[in-house]
C-alpha cells in the first residue's frame, strides 16, 4: 500500500487544545497508511514536541500582523486587513505545497483554514478542514460565521469536527465527528485506588481567558471558602498577552475576603496530568459553550470528579445520550450552581468516587486516540479520491463521505450531523 501524503497546516506552534490534540494524533497514525508532514506558520514549543516524536515538521513564518490570535484574526475588518497581509505568505505556501506534493491538505485552525484553502485549491489538491471552534455568533463575529459556513458547504472537500455540537454550528454541511482522542499516558489508575488530596483542592485548568471562566470559578470559590476553611484552590494555566488584563482581575479577586492566601496560580504547566492528579474536584466554568472540552475528558481519565457548565461539546462528555451521567452539569454563568455542585461532591466522597470511576471507565472506551487516527485516515483516503473541478473549482468526491463514525458516545439512532 502506498501511504497517503498529508500535509497538516496550523497557524501556531503554541500548545493550545487543538495543537495538543494534533500531537497525540500524529503519534498515533500508522506510517504504513499515512505519510505526515506538519507545516506550522510560526515557531514554538510544538515544533520540538512533534520532532521528538519523529514527526516531520516545517516552519514557515506568517506575518505576525495577520491577527495576534486565531479568533482575533477572524474579527470584522481585522480579517480583511489580515488576509491582505497574508497574500505574500499564501504564494510562498503554494510553492511549499507544490514541493511537498501532498495528496491531501488538512487544516486545523481558523486562520489555517482560510489560508490553506486558497493555497491548497490553487494547486488542485483536496482540502480538509478540521474545525475545533464553534462557528457561531456567540463565538465569532457574524460575518465570519457566514463566510465559514459558505466555504464549508461549497469550497472544502471534507469537514471534520471535534464534536457533534461543533457540527451543529455548520448547518447543511456534511461533517465527520473525530473526538480529540486520549493517549495511553493520559489515563490514570483506577479511581478507587486514587490518593485523594488532603486538604481538598478544587481547581480549574486551562488558558486564563474570559471564555474559560476563571472569574466565575473565583466567585464560586468565594462561596465555598466561607463554608470550608480547609479548602484550597488552584488556577492552572496562564494568559495570552491580549488577555493579561483579565488575568490581573482574576488574581486581584482571588486575594479578597475568605479566599486570601488560599488560591494558587501555577502559570503555564507542561504536564497537565500531574496537575489534575493534585485536585479533589475539577471545575470547568466556561460562560460560553465549549466546542469540546478536552480537559474535562482528561480529568475523567485521571479519575478526578468533574463539575462543568452545560452547553456545546460538554454535554456529550458529561451526559452522553443514553449513558450514565459522568459528572455534575450546571448552567453557564451560574456561580451559585457551581459552588453547590462542588459542595455535593465534597460532602459525599464515596458517591463522587463511584461516579468518577464510571467516567474513568467510559472515557477510556469512548475516546481512544487510535479511533481518532482511524477516523481521520479514512477521511483522508476518501478525500484523495476527490476530483478537482474545472479551473480549480471545488470538486466532488467520488464516493459519499461517512457522516459520523461509530462510537459508543454517539447514539446510533441519532441522525448524522449535516
């Protein structure tokens, strides 16, 4: 068998959720089936992490003025200015892709989606979008939402989404769900044998950002701190430069009232699993729906009880259709509800451990990285058979794409994502 040549494009080499998912995927792919090259638009930690795992990596720097972040680059007139500045890079990328001669171009961030679509189609190669963001007006500006939805329907060979919730934000687009898989080293021991931290520690893990809910977490911690003087709190992660004001506000509020001296800010950490092991309860507090919520799945894989805000992909992880509840779900923005849910877990550790064990068993079964690799390999194989349209216009696939892979977390009676 001749391996399919795939070039994956990503605008960043920082270690965000999509990039860590890419790292796990690249390690899990079968080299007999896939010949992978990752082309990044910047240098950073991801380059060394991929290289250490034997993944072929190229770096071609994009003008930093083309948006300081993926979502910022897709904001109103900033998007127009960014695309104008990106044109010289698109031409360089086109030449690079010609040299690499891929069978499929696979993009894995919003910025890479737009740039990669132009460059990939200009050399008449199938382009697969791997969408890790909800394409919705509460997440992106409305004009950008309309643009991405039109392009996903008319210009892209195939669309992969990281959850059913993300797929639903692309109406009338046939998509394949590929959940971000868990690697073996992310799975902890049986939760019944887990050493529970003493004194108890409640934490939140992720980039410090208004979309991640550290402010809501601190507000809930204030309520808990008055009733549990022994309780400690941890904020794991750091802010991007553009979100530093928000981070400063969170740190200031963490010093007020009953929380004074009881909240630890770790900054950026390389080993998320080790930080999760130090928690009694993980809180996910995003005020807007998450596309998926990798840290929650990883916490469950470590046997850590979870409290999460409902909406988006979180519902699929915590309350999968037809399966047992794996954690506590509360409405987004409900600070009192977050505190009450944590209180329930702290007051009944036996029940919390039983539920954590159920979640641990099921996420190991439902989110293996090997399944993610198999689903994407199948998407690429189908895309390789696509026929480019005349004059570089989008083509049509020679066989109908599969809509949703078989998975225990996807109810078989539920219709495909369109």
